[in-house]
C-alpha cells in the first residue's frame, strides 16, 4: 500500500493561511490503513484546525468528507457539487489523490495534508516499512521474494557489501541486511544455487527517470465516445 504521514499542524495552518472555509477530504483506502488520512484522521485534524485557528484569532471553518479513493474520478466526482462553497480543499490522500483532485477540479485550490513516503506494509501495529520502489522491472523471482532495490540500502544486485555484519546493515543498525534475508530465504527453499548467477546491471529504463510512466491497456479502454478523461 501507499504509506503516508500527516504533516505537522503548523505547516498545514501555514498552507491554509488566508482561507476561511476549507473542506478536509480523506481517502478510504491506503492512507486509512496506515492511519494517516481516513475518516477518523479527517475528523481529528478538522477539529484541531478549528480550535487552533480560533485561538490564533483567525478562525477557519472546516467541513469534512471522506471518499473511498481519491485517485479515481468516480469516487471524487460527488464532491464537485460541494466545492463551490469552499475557498480551498485540504487533501489527506497520497500525492496521487491530491493531483487527481487538482486535475478534476481545476478551479479550486488543493493542498496536501500528508507527506507520501513509500510503498510498504505493516510488520506490526503502528509500524510501516518500505517494501517496493515501483522500479518497473521486478526481479523478486531471483531473490526469493525479497527486494534488494527497496530493502538494500545500496541497491546491490549480487550479494551483500563488506559492511554488513551479523545480518545488520552498516548504514542503519536498525535495518536488517537485505542480502542476509535473501540468503536465508533461498537457503530455506533449497535454491542457493540461484544466487550464483551473476545479475547484470539494473535495467532502470522502466523506472521513472524518463518522466511519468503510463500503462495503456486497449483491451480495457472504453470506446472513445465514452471516455470522460
């Protein structure tokens, strides 16, 4: 899932300075799971903004809304009839959701309430860890399902560096060595011989270095007459 964390209240207030009526919009998927931008967080943040700005003598009126997904037209379109009543929208979605609102509703000012951090998962309650960098060229079949691009601090493809000690990364002692994890996994699966195959330099042409990426599935697209965006 996409993991994000809420911006500090002071930063959010600075972004909203000068606005008097704001709609705080949450997202019901990824950022709800990571407890950063769901319905509950929308309510808490809206209340905090009301109280804090009132104490500052510059009260902001904050209303609340949460949609299932901010990254798809069909879920955000119902907001359209409400937006004329507001000076700005504070989005508690990932950066994709913010940009989707901007593209769909170009006449309303939209600001981000979250910092989008990474693609990850929760190994335990209250903890989220990066697991994927969306590099566009997955090699998990070669490394036992453990990604050296996202989990090795040096993104090494052919084994650990010399700084790895006792299964711990030298860059951060709180980070397990990805290649130790890969070795242990491949050993347990009886596939250590696969690690003897030298991997060529990473093919970064499928990553985002050439600009925003796009996937088009013509077999799934609507006829041109029905396309709305």
